[in-house]
């Protein structure tokens, strides 16, 4: 692993930890973190799965130099992979299929307070 890759991974882990903290403080229960599919499966990684009330949120975390860059960095292909991963996750967790599912993005750009883009996309 290169130094640049290691630094980016560390920044991502810190961003995820901050997002989890914000979610917990605002009443969300963390159901899962860092869900990874088998390589070559066509499924994507889901950073955080959280629920509050009857809402289940699949959350992508992005940290960049600015909030705008972070928000723009979630590509359509990545959204599709995350949506497919959510489908598979729900197939394996039938107790959650009756929740209102949405896809959120939490972004950090130069600060320590994540911003949340609620219902960022629909598959």
C-alpha cells in the first residue's frame, strides 16, 4: 500500500467514525458498517447501514477537500452498485424488508462536521 493510499484510507476511516458519531447522537442505530461484497460480484461496498424508526438508510461517506467535491464524487456506477448491495443485504435480512429504504450520502469537506444529503438518489 502506498503512502498516499494509506493516508486516503485513514481519512476515510476517520470520516466514517465522525459520521457514525453524528448518526448515533441524532437517534440513529447503526445496523452495519463497511459491508463488502466478494470481488468481481458487481456489488459495491456500503459504508454505513443505519435505522431510525421505520427508516433504513444505506449511507455512502465521502471526504474531499470541499463538500461540493465530496458530493460530486458519488458516481452513477457507484450508486448502482450500492443499490444492488442493498437489495442483497435485504434478502439476507428479511426482518428489515418492511422498512422505508433510502440512500443517503454524508460528506466532509475540510472540516469535522459531516453534512448529510438525505435521499440522495433513488435506484
